[in-house]
């Protein structure tokens, strides 16, 4: 409740904006005409409507406005001397301004612009006599105030003795070209404050969303953790019997969930390894290849070399194969990898090849067990009978061996321990296994 109250108060403060107090200015131009108006957030560079002189007005002041002093009667004041800035500021006409022409009766001399080049050519400029002042013409009664007083024109710099006329023109053109005024944009502090409040609000909302999602995920994980033992027990009571009866799809669904529950509990359940191995066996049975290795060998021999890799990838890669054989050699026997006695021969040629030992079949397939982790972890001995399943990774022809080389995915191997599941596939018993020896060419 305290958090909701603070959030409601924070949202209500976003819509409130303090009222701004109006500040006025009263500034006199170089000719003595007084301009009055309202100050803005940024400075104002105005042009006097009466004489055209520039007037600079400061922006709003954050300090409190002082008390106005008593106004004294107008007295004779000398006109201030106009000073030019190095970078001229673009003047604008005031939108709404009051002009006090009470001081117009005083005579003011024309303003004179000082050129920087005259400082270097001061001796030569002293010889040039200044032009006599032009008589001021009486103002016409019907003309507007801006046309009564002519705007003073700056004098052009005189050429020094011996100075080429081209340099004088270039200097005059450089001085006559106005420098573009730099426009300064001031941002209201209240806008920055509102933006900061908006960012804080977004941060608070994002934190609330993350907190809600994290809480929901933690509760879901806790509920699932409480159900993990029941899921593992169901895999042992329902999944393994379904695997033995040959219901591979149902067994795979139940045992895969049971294996995930056992892994989540860190194996802290009864018969954890039995459940895991049964789940791996179910995944092999449910994804058996549509053809045996002998049939795939016949198909590969008849296909073109360009067509076969794509065909194998689309039809057989990743599918599982079950092999019943014996270990013929281990890495300790001098070879780099495990070797088995099983050879893949074309369908219908195995019996004839055994009868004629001197002959050689049209094509032969060899099992490559390099990197196969099942045997590297179990470490079987030479002569051991093994029944395992694995997933096909490659089926290619090796010209050096003049044979087809078959390899499996390194981590896909699993020992088939559920003999009843093999009987459901009409698999021959282990006693009927007869090893095939590598024939000599």
C-alpha cells in the first residue's frame, strides 16, 4: 500500500506545472527611444521602430523582481555611443512594444562606426577631410515614426597611400559581408524535469514487470520441483513396462519427462540410472531408420556421387540404427580406435560370400568408431558381445579403402538392455549371432 501511494503521488505531480510570473522590461535605444514589453525565456535582439537602432533585452530572471524606484522627471541626457560587436546579432521587429518618444526633442549626432582597418591606416586617414554633416530634414507629419529618423550609414575605409585598389575592394567586401548570427536555443528547465520524471516512471514500471515475472517463474519452478519425484516414479512404473511391450511412442513420452525430472533433482531418486538408460533406449527405438544398413548400402552404390550426399542428409541422417556384434580390437591393441566384427554387405550377398571365401562382394561398408563416446566411457574388451544403438552421422565412399565408411553421432550411443523390446521388433536372440570376418580381396 505504501508503494502504491507513492506511485499515485508521483503520477499526480507529473501533471502539475507551476505558474510563471510575467516580467516586463523597459530599455532605451541609442537614440533615446524607450521600449517596453514582456520578457521571454531567451534573449531578444529587437529593432527600434522609431530609429531602427538595435536593442538587446535580457531573458527572464530567476531572481525575485526588485521594488520599482520612484520615477524622476526627464532630464537632458547625452546619447550613448554605439559600440559594434565583433559578431552582429540578427535583429527582429518587436511583436508588441511601447515606445516613449519623450526624449526625441534632444539633438543627437549621427553614430559613427569605427573600422578596424582605420587603426593601421591612421596617419593616412588623418589627411582625408571628413564630409560636412548633412542637414536634417523636417519630419513629415504623415510619415510613420520609422521613416522620420534616417539610419546612419557606416563610412567606407579609405585607402592607404600606395595600397592597390584591389586590396581595398576586397577589404570592403569582407567588412560588408555580415557574419551569420549564432542562434542559441534555451530549454525550459521544467521540460527537463518532466523528462526526468518520465524516465523514473518507466524505470519503476519496468522494475515492477521484472519482479512479477520473476515471482511467477519462481513459483512455477517450485511447483514443478515438488512434482519431479512423481514424474520420475511414473517413468519407472509406466514408461519401462511400455518399452518392454513395444509401445515405443508412449514409452518415449513418459521416459523423456522422467529423465528430465531425474536430471533436475540431480539423480537423487531411486533407480536414476535405470530411468535414464531406458529413456535413451526409447529414443532409439522410436526413431529407427526405415531401411537397414544393408539396404542403405545398396541404395548408396547405385546413386550418383553428386546426388547421394543430399539424399542421405534428407532421408537417413539422424535416424537410429541397432547393431549386435562383438569387439574385435581396442585402442590398446595397437589401433587408434575401437573396431567391431560387423561388416555391412549388400542385401542378398552375405550368404554367398561366406560360402565362397575367395570371392569379394561388389561393395562393403565399414563402421568407423572414431570419437564414439559410448565405447570410450564403457571401455569394453576385445571379444565382448555388445548390442547398442546410435544415430547415423555420415555414409560416404572412401577410395583409399575401396569401401563405404559409416559413422555415428559421437554422443548418441546407448547400450540396449531391454531385451523384451528387441523381441518386440522380431530381433534374433544373442545366441544366433555369428561374427563376420573381413574378407581378403
